[in-house]
C-alpha cells in the first residue's frame, strides 16, 4: 500500500508541475528542464509532464560533462534558452540542485517534494522553499517578476 500511495503522490506532483509549466508558458516565461538523469530514464517523466524535448529545452546528464552539484546542467540550459545564468531561477527538490544553482549564480528555489527539509534546502542555497509546484505557482511573484 505504501508504494501505491507514493506513486499517487508522485503523480499528483507531476500534475502540479505540469500546471506550473503551463502557467510559465502562457506568461511567456522561458523555461527548461535540467536533470541529472540520462535521456533514456528521463523520458518517462518528460512524457508525464507533457514536455517534448524536440520543442522545449531539455538538458540531461548525457549532454554535459558533470552532473549536479556541478552547475553544468544549468549553464547548458541557460545557454540554450539564450539568457544569462544570473537572470535565471532554478527550481529543484534536492540539496544538490541548490548547490548547483548557487555555484552558477542562479537563484535557487526549493520544493519539499524531493524528501529534503526546508532547513536543508535553505542551508544549501534556496532563497525560498515551497511545498510543491502548486504552492510555488501561488507564490510565483515572490521569486519572479509578474508577466
């Protein structure tokens, strides 16, 4: 039963993540997916999010030299978006995400959906921490300009 609950919770987080990505797209905000997973393993989650790597910027582990906590993934994503890394907000759910954001001078925003606590994420560099993508969407004006 625990596995089923975890799967349902994970599915709900994906739904909320999709809502966040849809809202960013509708607002004209550039966004990318940067994951330490290789494309073959990331493909399942990308499909669940409705993200087509042929149409949206996606950077995976097999596209860069080093994975998180090195900032290579985020630097590559910013370059593909055509924006300076200092003008980006990196959303992640692990201390490795926050460390990588800090190392490349991106603004780190943490989500509690990865199993790390708020204090851990903040100590690793998160400016703000939210419950999940839906909570971030409700507070987007705290970390990004309004469209």
